[in-house]
């Protein structure tokens, strides 16, 4: 059986670290904890699970810290988690099975990352992440923020979700501060950084700057297609924020040029027309969402509600307003059973 080192960076995580490590301790052969400057009981809690604890000065660079942690891993393969991640019991069982039957030719294992949940606790937002990689310098993180290990070699996908269970909001300005420092220092943004910088500007209500960054990203030839598709949606939100609704619509329609329409884009187009009481156009796009392409394994951000529940809810309202009560009732029932 292969050996796997769990490599984590932490800082002031006393509220959640024990929960995370307890959920994964039976899977990992080694646990490496790198503390980047905690002032609480984080290191003390980590010591209950491992003696492989290191300290690394925080330099506004997530990849540098994570790669330092991975450099300490001694297993054949390396796994990463955030302190507020949890391996559910059902996932732990599947992980153990995966480990026992592991093909040593594998370089990267992609697992679903569930980062939001509905009121019933079901996954609401997820995407695949590179979670386990071969212990090699060829597999290291890049990017100071929203860091990633570019998957290559033999890649396998396993339907074994890791859950991100935040307990507090954290520092919502941190990522933008890092990007702004990079910009001030004259650092060149790669395509991925430019995309996420635009998103951060949008989240902070800086719509015109966000639109500028996202437009620049979309003009680059080296953007990843899933980022490009999502960037058109984020660009539309920027234009809504500046009151340029026609540009928002054009941004959403531009997103259709990259691949078969996704449910998220179809729902955004449906909402655009619904809000303007153009119900036939709205109905068209919400119907497209029912049969839209789910791109789970491409790494796309998946909003579960866009592939059933949300289109049904809006179609029920649309047909009710059009006076087509039977159709409204049908979609009401679909919303009930899909929700």
C-alpha cells in the first residue's frame, strides 16, 4: 500500500484544526503541520496528532508556504487540506479503499471540494481539486493567492468529497491586499491571477476595476476555459453593478462561445430576462438549464441549484405570470422534488 503524507499550513486555527485532523488521522501515514504565525493554541492542538510541526514566516504567498509544507512530506504521495476542511466518514471509507487499490502509475488524484451547503446540509457549490499528488518537485503549488497544483501526468477522478466547513468569515480583505501589493510591486499577473483579481474586485464592489481586470483576462490567449466561462458571468455582475445592463447581457452571451452552455450561464441569462419581464426569453434560458452540460470533472464551479431546482422555481413563476396555470403547477412540482 502507498504511503501518504498530509501537508497543511495553519495559522490561528484552534477552533477547527482538531476537527480536521481527527477526520483524516486514520488515512494519513504522516501529518505535517506548518504554522505560519499562530498566537493561539494551534501548535498545541497539532501536537496531539503529530510531532512533525514546523514554523514558516508568512510572506503573503500561499504557494510558498504550502510548498514548504510539501517539502517536509516523506510519503510516496502528498495530500493537502485546509484547517477548516473535514473528511466525512463516508468519504474516509472510500479514501481507504482508494488507498488500498492505488495504482502507483497515478500522478494526481482529483476529488470534489464542497464549499457551500443548502439549508438541508446538502452540497450547493462544488468543484474538483487536485487533492493527492505524487511526492515530486514536479507537483508543487503556483500562485500567491488561489494557489493551485497544475494537474498533469496520469490523473484519476474519484467521487470522494472533501467538505469545507468554515466557522467564521475570516479576513475577507486578505486576498485583495495580496493582489494589490503584487500590482504595486510591479509583479506580472499570469492569466489565473488576473481572473481571480477581477473576482476579488467585484466582491469588494469595485465594479469598474473588476470589469477592466476581467476584460483583460478574457483578451488573453492563455486563460483556462473554465475560468473564461466563469469570467463572463463575473464580468456581467460588474456591469450590473455599474448600471450597464446591455453590456452585462453581452458578457453572458459571450460565455456561450467557449463551450456548450452551462447551467450557471443559462440561469443568469434567464434571470436577466425575467427581471425585465421578458418572460418568453426567460423561459427559454431556464429550460436550457435543465439539459445544460455539467462540467464537474473539468474543474468548473458547480452551483447545484442551476441544474434543477432554480430553473423549475423560475419557470413556475414565469408560467404563473403568463396565466398558464397547468405549466406553472408542473414546474412547481419539479421544484419541490428537485429541491
